[in-house]
């Protein structure tokens, strides 16, 4: 019995997100476990592993249908959720329609890939962002009915990468499209400007409108361009200029230079519909778009995360402690600045203040430089370099000058930087393998006359975190009100240590530590009761991090949800690319849902969200024994901590009272821990919902040991019968 519980407890923690049963890490706040995410449905596009088979998801509340991008087939698929049953795990879903967008292209190559999709909340209309097959040419937004009937298209900017919908005070609302405008893969000299296309919808024709379908919907497209900023003064000093075409001193940059360098990645819109915030990932910046004038007003840099400071930590190596081995070493004290570089974003007004939520992924650039090598293949220009390739134990490598400057490291003195042994830090077990930027405006640049690259600081990609920003203070000292710091890496260490910082396609321990770590891709907000939650998808780790952000300036870590098969490469739901929260009143099960589009596995996963208190059928109260232990409760877990000076065999007791009750017998489990290690367990079976009953267990303890109490349903020796934690 005791052996069976020990085995199944770990399985339960992974499959149901009951993270309180997993070992805790001192640097990570204890999870509140106030929500439980259970996978109740799944759908596979059938795409091969790592073929972008499932990416962005959108949901129609009226029909209970999901619209899922399948990048592998340049299509979208319609999956009906209306038949889902609450609480039933792993129900198989099917697509009712698979719509090839390329089949509707009015000319060859006009409809190439598909990158994003958005559903109109009222009209029978969905819109897909569709790049041209020549990605530097203008792309399209292609319209379909919600049943998949092709309705027409409008032209937008180059490489439309994300689309969203917002209501307006006139017409039928508008779609906003982030046109990334990336350069050609084989020639950086072909580099279209990034922009945002604003598509207003009307129920009558205007002089410049395009009719959508045969009905009364007409679309008018306006382009917002960065050349229309008031001046370069509207771009603050923390905005990274990262073009690979050559260094230009910051004071000499023109709006045309910036317009080519800006690549809009993501758009989120204020609740009043008057302002949009546009993520410029590679520039580590946010652009503000006035939707009344349809012009950009300013661009704000997000600053950098200083890993010299004690509270900012990361694991930068997959070769620690030695050349062919690795351990988990999450540390501070490194002269590295993390550029937040968000991908997915969300916006919400709470208590009268508007906050921006960002998933700080990071992204490097690598494009052809317009020349060919000896084999007639494009030579690549990249802004990514390993530290050991620019510095060794003998000093800077040829062609590099490194003079770390405290002006770039807020909170760190020049004396602290000068005292560092950079040669020792260049070892593989330290910073040697960490991917850094070789182009960061004036802080890191290549002198065009001498060819020497000057490093005033070391910049890494991404913040390995999610952040919350006060939009009224963008560009100011207090713009960031919260950062999750090293929570994501600490959570992976606590809950799936054997696959810490693994890649998404393969189960490889510590593989991604030198390059963006768990790689937060997307953040989605959802209201449950009077609480607001953020759900962050960790693309490489293939996991979800959940926070209560009701107070955005003091979020609470709720739980970690593993999505991958821990035993089999390529198993489970891998590479969450897009998330969608569905409120209880729009859900087919009557409970909130979280939908995840998983790019690498090509799957859709449907998680049902329960308030944990709804599952707590019992109340547990520890027996008083002040001479032996102190009693506390965290996240609903009753804990008894052994007093100083106490050791040997001791008795621990608790009374269990039914609140909601539970059919059949239950088991009270006492778990004995020393530090992060579980050293003992005891189980007492009974029908605890008949009356209040006392349960006791004895353990051989030392001072500081902890005993926690859980109530589960009746344990079984049947390996197919999983226990359910009731309290």
C-alpha cells in the first residue's frame, strides 16, 4: 500500500497539476494550487513532429468551435468542442473541416503560408493572416465564414504574422495585423518595412472598400508605418537597433533606418479600443499605436535584466560541471543582461490602471548577407555568438574588444565589473556556451573601419520569465512592476528535474540552458470568479506556468503543468505556440477552459480549469502538540514542522471532517519530508465522511522535518486506478 502511494503520487502531480506533492525549491514560492488544470480533450492534426502542425488557436463562443492554424498544411482546421464532457480526461476530438488556404489563391503564390487567425465575435466571419510565398512581398488577410466558406481577401503588408480583432465605436469593428516585414532569407538587402494594417469593417460600401463575400460586409485597409513617427526622438534610448547590414551611430539613425529594423510581432489592444501596443521583439521594445489617428506615437525600450544582481538568476550552461556532463546550476553574479524581447502579450485594466503582460521569449536574427560562398550558397549574417567565441581564458579573441561598462548594468558598480575574471567565466561550465548578441546599438557594435567588435556589455536573448508593465510609465524607471525572475527554471527543476531546460522535440536534460532556457512563448489572461489569472506557455519546456495576477504588482505562483511525456521522445503536447482562455459561460462543460495549440507535436490540448476548493471534500485540522511541532497551512496543505531540539519517534495527528463528502472510503496520507527529500509516508483508510475522525502516524524525525496531511480517495493496488487528492 505504501509503495503504491509513493509511485502514484508522482503520477498524479504530473497529470493533474497537483504540484503540492512535488518537491519544493527554496528559491521558488510555494504554489497556491488554487486551480487544477485537467486535460479533458485532445486533437492531432496528423502533422509530423516539429512541422508546425498546430499553432494559433481561436474560439467561437456561440458555436463552441475552435479554429486552429496548421502551418504544415497551410490550412486551418475547425474542431467542435460542443460535445465535451466535464471531468472526463483525454476525450478524442475530430476536425469537422480542414480548409486549405492556398487552394483559394487568386494567383499562384499570393496565398503562401498561414500564421494567425481571429474570429469576429458577432459576424459570420473569420480572418487569417496569410504571407505571400515570396515573404518580402505584401501578404493578405483572407476571410472565410465560420463554416469555412471562402469570402475574399485584402492586401496588407509584408509577412503578416499576427491578427487580432477589436471593437470600435463605429462600423462592425476592425482587425489589426502585425506585418513583420522580415528580410529575404538569402539577401538582407531586400528588407521591407514592418507595419500594422488596420482593417475597418462596415456594412455599406465606401469609395476605397473591398466587399467581403456577397453580403453587406466591406473592408477598408489603412497602413500604420514607422516612418510616420513624429521624429527619432519618439524612440527612446533603450530601444535596440539590431540591423545586420552594418553599424550606424545612434545619433545618425533616421526614421527610415528604424522603419526597416522594426519587425512587429504581436498586438494587444486597450479595453477602450483607442490604443494598441505592438511588440517589436528583436528590438526589445513596445510601440504605441493611436487607433484614432492610425499612427504610431512612440516606441519604448523595455530595458534589460541584470544577472549580476542577487535576485536575477539563470542556468547558462549545458556543460556544467564538466565538458561532457551537466547539472542544474541556477545562479546570479554573471555579467549578463537579458533582453526581455517578448513574443505573446496581453493587456488588462485592473483597479483603474492598465497593465501589459509579456512572455519574454527572446529571438535572434540570421539572414543571408547578399553574398554567396564557394558552393554558391548564401553566406549568413547573424547577431548570435557564444561567449567563448569572443573571449577565452587568454582574453578577447581576435577582432573583439571587451570593456564592460557599469552604465549598462543598473545596480552594479564599475569596481564589481572590473573584479570579474572573464577568462574563468568563458569556460563551458560557466558562460562559455551562452548565446549572446553581437549587435546592440552603441553598447555592442562592429566598427565599420577596423572590423573590430566592441562589447560594452554582454546581452543574452530573452528574460526566461514573464513580466508585467504599467503602460502609463513605459520608458520610465518604474515601468516594470513585476518579473517572475527565475521562477520558470526553478519550477522545471522542482517538478521535472530530469528534463530541466529540455528541447521540445526531444527529452534531453539541460539542452536549452545556453539558449533562452524554457523559452516563454505566449501569455493569456482569464477571469475566474473575482480573480484574474495569467497562463504562460513555455515553448521549449512544453509546460504551463499559472499565476494569480489579481494584484498585478504582487502575483502569486499557482501551479506548474507539465504537458510532455516524460518517458518518450515526441510524446505528449509539445511546443505550446498559442493559448486561448474560454470563460465558464462560453464553455461547453460549464467550467473555464484553456486551449493550447502545440506547434511541435501538431496537437490541440483542451484543459478544464477547476477551483481547487471545489474539489476539497474535507477539512483537516492538525492535533495540537506544541512541544513537538508547530502547525501551519500553505496553499491548503496542513503542515507540522518539528521543533528545535526534538528528535526520535514522534506521533503526528489530524482530525478530518467531511465538508462536501465523498462516496466510498478515503485514505488519509501523512507525508514525512526532510528538506526537499520525502523520507516516509503513512496511510490510514476509513470512511471519513461519516463523522469527524482522528488519524495518527508515527515517524522517526529530526528538528526541522515536516509532516504534511493529504486526503485521497480509496487507494487501490490496481495500477490503472489513479488516486484523486480530495484535500
